[in-house]
């Protein structure tokens, strides 16, 4: 459903941990059943083996056999997107990965109060009340 | 009177798609540009009061992908990355906050049947959008799309009210001098129950069309000043 993009260093959708997200959402077992059903239907309709489909064959089938794909796409789709777009390799590939000073964070040496400078400059945020 | 005049902040959402990379997925989520151009009552409109616009950060990668797939603008298969690239970082987002009017029929009551483990009745919220608010929403969404188009968006979306947000709870113990039309006095002190103070947005008489935190903080400080002032007298009122 999501192919690799070598130019951007993006893996294909099978390389991210979609199973974990399916399990997290409690639909893993049900998805397996739907996948098996889909595999049978694809073979019956086209004579092709679902596992061995090329990307082009998959694209064509996805357009032509929307009804057959629908249950799987509806279930797997959101989990796949969550797994894919939270994956660090994918995030780096699309330019939203960790940037300095992350992931190490900003090193603060003992006695260095630079980070508190804006607080010092701002002054107190409380006020005294009349007693 | 307690529990009546519940006001929320019905929200609309407007999105514009641009050809150029806006880097709109970067930065804090909060409002970066605010407009109060349509905040006040305008007699040319078919509604009273008005709304604000708040420009937000655009969606991150996951939200971009999810909404794109949902709208069938990002497909599965070999064009997925191309479709994604056409949207990611190129979406400007804006929200509109509507000023809800006080309506005694919008209210919080005690549920007659549901109780918590200690036997305390659950709150029951009865609320519906008034005609004024619905008209205001239509106006805001139409204007929001116009704004996006004027800014150069080649496509725009607008929808609302957003069910998941805008739940700023206001108005159910309104402030006032007359006990027959209000619950607390100008220092948040209950008209009916001695030494009971309310120090949050429940005392608002109007909702405004902006986030309520600053106002409710100011009111809380005022109530606190009142309590400090009355401290020695507590029990004798």
C-alpha cells in the first residue's frame, strides 16, 4: 500500500511495525482474517497470487477491485499510516526527524543559568495582595 | 439559575492548500495570527455578536496523511509519496471561535439515574447550537475560505462545528448584582450560600470569541482578593 521511495530513503510499508499498531487497536486477528479472504478473492478474480503481486499489478487491482480491497484498506490503512509516519526512518526521509539539539537535548553545565535568563529578565509574575 | 446559560465556544476549521512549501508543519500549534475583524455585532449580518480567526500551525505528517487518504487526495500504491508531497507542509490551517450567546435552555443538571461510586449524581449536559450561532458559523466558514483563496490557496476546506473541541465551559453560575438573574456577586460570592465562592469561567455572563483562560485567571485573582479581604469576616456574613 505504501511502496519504498529510494530517492528519499523511504522504506516500504512492510518495513514499519504495523502489526504493533494493529494489536494496539485490537484488530490484529480480524485483519489477518480479512487479509486471507482478500488473498482468496484476488486469486479467484484474477488468477494471481496476492503475495507475489508486483507494485504495478497491485496498483491496477486496487483501482479495479475496490470493493474487494475495501475491508482490508479500511482496517489496515489507519494503522499503517500511524506506523509509517511515526517511524524515525520515514520521519528523517520527509525532513521532520530529530534535529540538533535533539535527541541528546541541550547540555547544561553546572552553574550555567543561561536557560533561566528570560525568567530573570521577566521578573516576578506574582503580585502581593493587600493584607 | 445554577447550571443554566451554559456557553461553549463552537469552533469551525478552515484549511487552504498551497502550491508552495509553507513549512506549515513547523512551529508551535498555538495561534500565530489572530483576527478580530468580525468580532463585533454588524447590523448587516443576520446574527448578533461575532467570531475570531486564529491561524494555526499546519498538520504534521501523520495528520496530513490521514486526512489526505480520507479525502481521497492521497492514494495507496505507487503515487502515495507524490500525493503526500503535494500536501505536506503546504497546508495553512485556521480556526474560527464563535461567541455563543447565553441561553437558559442550554444547561447542566443532575442526572436522575446515573451516580458515581459515592452516590453523587452525574452531571447531565443539555446543549444545542442556537440559530444565531449557526448563522455565525456559516458566515465564518465562508469568510475563512475567501481568506484562504485570497492568500493564494488553490483549494480550501471549511467545516464545523468541531465536536471534539471548543468545550470551554462558561456561564452556569453567572455573575451579577441581582440574585434573581445571577448566581454570584461581582466578587464570585454566591448570593444564596454564605462563604461559597466560584472562581472560574462559570461566572462569565458572556462568552466572548477568544480562549477564556486569561479572563478566568483575572477573575480568579479578583475573587482571591475578595476572599483575602473578607477572610476575617468569614462565618459572620
